[in-house]
C-alpha cells in the first residue's frame, strides 16, 4: 500500500500553472462545451469500467462491505 505524500508548498504554484495551462489547452480559453461534455462522459466510463476497484478501495479505506458500497456510495 502506498503512503500519503503531500505536495510541498513551494511546488503548488508550479503545479497550478501546469494544470491551468492544460485545462486551457494553451489558448487562454476554456475548452468548448462539447469537449467538456466528452471529458465528463469519458470520466463516467472510467468510473463504470473500474466499479469493482472503487468498491475495493472503499472496503480497504473505510472497512465498508462491498454490498453496502454498491447500495449507498457507488451510483448505478
């Protein structure tokens, strides 16, 4: 199991800049609505494709039984 590692304070501005640049696609503008909708759809597919891994993580982190996670924490 990996341990929690915090981002050093002196790196936060650099990381923020990288993320902001990537989000803006280098143009200084947000991605168009269709691109953002597509990204959300891909995120949904990634969640759905890894559903059991999410349940495993909830069990490991919180001791929650898989059935309980399926019923209350994880959307269908």
